[in-house]
């Protein structure tokens, strides 16, 4: 290990003074996010692991953590330093960074955990915070009151109230030092709510979720998930969430998928002392290992037997390095999954590796109030009834909405089938909700033909019959049955419905009438009569003829179309596609979509796919996207949609409203006068320059950017929800896709 000890990394540069304590989001995948926390000792990239360092027992030296592993932050215990006179004297003289020989971010705990283990601590609430500030920590922690799972509701409530009562005094004692505001509440949902709301009122920098160590020690991971879901939706998005005491890599994917930003771990050292190895699926003992469960760099030249034969100190140090490397590797895997938009899929995969983790995952994804393929439309139209059924004990639908509506859809890339879990992925749930809530069929539709049997996109296989149906049965609605649900044929290329990588048998099984009827009900076609047509193999037209006859419609499907009929049909189908994508992707009403598409012209590629949709004057409105089946706004399209807006301009930054805004058009974001000239030039909108937005603003969706007078400045893609827009102060709020120049206006 001597080779890398002298390879020292450069010390971090402090953040800009005005940015200290600010948190910005750089990437997101639903609630999961990659971020940057600005501190005096560098910008901390999140999600991050803060190894716990005992100032008296350094199994892995902090400088090694910085130099070898690139660890940007660690956590140590201020109470231990305060209590031991020799440490206290040294750290008060030299500062905590010098004591630990660590140039990065140093967080300290206050002694709350010691009170849980040993009883009350002998230090005052203000004294311990003032001590942390005096020794130069980057992030201090107030002395909260620990809550255990075995405590009664009244005992926990007392702890919650006492912790909240200490907040103001602690913040005053901290001065300009960033301070942790822990959230307690035990395993009681309402008390977690109360604690989160009380602590969120104070200007803390970070919110640790406290009281979870005994829950994790008992492998009560379902309770752990419940605590997260009861707490995180109520915390300010501008403050990172720290899972206090969580350092086992098996919990990282689920925790990050639900919004965790920081973790701390003493497990890397404690488990090493006991001869145990951390893995993403649990814990292994070295006693009888022949090969390493994961081959990490520190043991690449050693077998388990050779490590067992080392002295106890050498073995402990080697296993601590091993555990640290495994933990960092899993964290890196999670971060890359967020970048790729697959963090929930990773959490799903990891859930199969431990029964307690699987139980937690199933609790998250199997509530009767979720939009599962087997569930009725009732959830959409009568949420109060769904809440009152008494069947929602496995989940809280408001918290689930918080997860689902934060997803970005559509997105590029295929969807890997993972059994029944696939239908519960928040990304899939949101895609289905958007389709069911926003797409509207023509009132004249009485009959539906459901094509099934092959993977999407369907256009090459059924395009001819769609053209024929458009000419001879224009009021019939062609639909496609994908493994993820029923979609209009005009959306046959939409991700995720047309982008599922699944076994062939999923496409070939006979359609279930009950499911199709429920899907039609969700799409507003419960009164329509339907017939199914298998697309696979020869004879599809004969099967279509039989389907039409069963609906009481003339068939004649073998009669060829005249050239003009085919030309008109193609134009009509392209118009329907543009309308459908406007409704689902841009949240327009059917009436607005019809109006915008009036007289449109289409630019197609050599394969006949629509590249651009132009208005009657040749102005570019939209571009259907080939990679995900979505639709991109152009300048003329943004102007047209702004002209058709019937809602008043938003007057503030409201909390997010997930329901009740279907058909109201893309959300509007209002920026201040300082940002106006930059938006007109096509520059991004940054947090801090937004003064109002619509409550249905969602990440990944197109939005319109205006000034306070209502003049359209540009259009872009939102990076956040309206709640986040109101709270975040740094980072990109809207990625502008087009500015409208100095003289542009909504007229």
C-alpha cells in the first residue's frame, strides 16, 4: 500500500462566498438526483458517502480516503472530541481539518447517537454547536433527541417537539456554519410529517433523517422505506437529504431512487473488525471464503486465506479498505444509473437480493391505489374514494404521486422487461397516466380495432391497413396493444410503449378481454365496441375483415386505394399523429390540437417518417422525435400554443399540483427582467430568476417562457417541478430550446 501514499491529490478550492450552503441539481431520474453542495472546503458532488472517522481509531486514514479514493467528505464525532481533553485541546488549537489531516468537507455529529447508545450526553444544546463552529467544521449538527422504534407515540412526539424547540438556539450558535437539522419521528408516519414540517421552517443547510439505525440493524427495511416516504416529500428540495447512519451498499439504490443525497458509514470499519465483508446483496464472512465475492483493487493480489493469515490489525485494515471500495463502487453504479435514467430499475434488481429489501420494494409498488394494469380508472377520477377504501395500507398515494410525477417521460432508450415489476416502475406509471389523462378520442368514435402480436413501432406492419381504415371507416379508432398497455395507433412509436425489450411470448399471448376493456375505460372509450386483430403472419387482412364484420362494419379490405385516397389518408394519419402527440406530450386539449394542426404541411424523410410539421405559411411548429416518439416544440409552435392559452398568466410559485390540469397546455414559466434578454437569445433559465410558474410544471416537459407582461420570450424543457422551482436557488431551471428575439411577442 506504500505506492499510493505519496500520490497526493490537490486540495479543494473553496466555493464562492455567495454560494456557500447552496445546493444545485445537475442530473435527475425521477426523485433521484445528482447534485453539488457548495462549502468552504470544496463543492461536494452528491450522492456522496461520508465515511465515519473516529478521531481516536483511524482504521483507514482520512488522507488516504482523499488521496486514494477521491472521497470528498467525511463525518466525525464532535462530542468525542469535546469530551476528551487531549483531543479537545488539539482541535481547538489546530482545527478539525488539521487534526484529521483531511482537506475536504468535514461534517460532525453532535452526540445524539451516543445518547442512544449510552444514555444522556453531558453537553449543552448551544455549547456543542458552538464548539463545532469554533473548530472549523463545514457542516455541524444540532443536538436532537433520538427516537427508537420501541418508543411509544407520546414518547416520540415529545422528542420531536423538543428537537424542534432546540432549532432556533442551535442555528444562532452555529453562526455562518452550515447546520444539520435532523428529522425524527420514529416509525410513526404523522410524527415524521410533523417533524419534517417543523424542521423545514428553519434555515438548515441539510436535513438528516434520524432514528433509522435501529430500524436498519433489525433489517426492517419496509419501515425504512416508510420513513423516507413519510418525510422526504415535505422537506425543501434545496436541502440535501442525509440518511443518518445508513452506509450499507445494499440500501443505496432504493434510497437514492427515493431522493436520498448523503450517506455516512462506520460499517466499513466496524464490519472489518468483525471479519465481515459488505456487498450489494448483504454481508459475507471471510472465515470460510475461498474466493472474493467481489474482486476489489485492494485484494487483487491476495486470496481470502492469505488475508485470514495476516495479523489481526493487518486483516482489519485490509477488510476496511475492501468494504470501503465495495461501498464506493455501488455508489458509483447508482450515480451512473441516475445519468442513464435507470435508477429505479437498479433498485428493482437489487430488491431480489435480500428478502427484507424485497418486502420494502413490494410495499412501495403494490398498493391497490397504484395505477397497475389490473386497476380500474376509479383512481384517476375519484382519489378520495380510493383513499377511503381501507385498502391503501401498503402505500400513501400522495407520496407515491410525488415519486411518479417527478419522472421524465418520454425518454430515449429501451425499457428492459423485468417481470411484473416492470409495470410498477414510476416511469411506466407516469407514461400511462399521461396517456390516460391527456389523450382524448373524437366524440364520434364508436368502434375500436385492437392490433396486437408484435413489438413496436407498428407502422411498417400495419400502415397500409391504417390508411384503408382511415378512408373507409374514418370514425373507427385503431389501437395497438403493447405489453405495457393499450395506445392509439397514432402513438404507436411512443416510448416506453413501443420500446420494451421483452421475450417474444409477451407479445404472442392472447389478449385478455378484461384488461382491454379496462384500458379502453381509462382512455375514455368505455362505450366503444372493439375487436382484436393478430398482426403476426400471413392473412392479417382476412383477420381484419372478420373483426370488421363482428363490429357490423363493411370490410372490403382487399380493395386497393386510389392514389389520391392514399395521399389523403397519409395526410390525415399524420395530422392525427400530430394531434395525439400535442395532447399527450404538450398537454393541449383536443380542440386546441385540432386548431393548431389546421392546414399543416409535413416534411418527411426517405422512409416516410414526419420530420417537421409546418403551419400553412411554412413556419416550423413541431418536430416528432424518432428516438423516443415524443414531439419537440419550435418557435412558431410555442407562439401558437401561447395564443391558444385560456388560463391567466401564473402569479407566483405554487406548490405542485399533479391533478386537474389536463388539456391546459404547456406550463408557463415567468422570468424577471434581468433574465429576459438572455432568454430571448436562447440562454437557459437559472433558479433565482423565475418569479412565477404553473403548478403542473414537470421535469422533462416542454414549457413556455414569458416576462411579467405575458410576452413570449422563448420555450424550453423544464428541469424541475413547480415546488422545486420555488425553492431552489442555484442551477438550471429550464433548458431553453429557442429564444424569440427582441421583438417577439405572443401575438
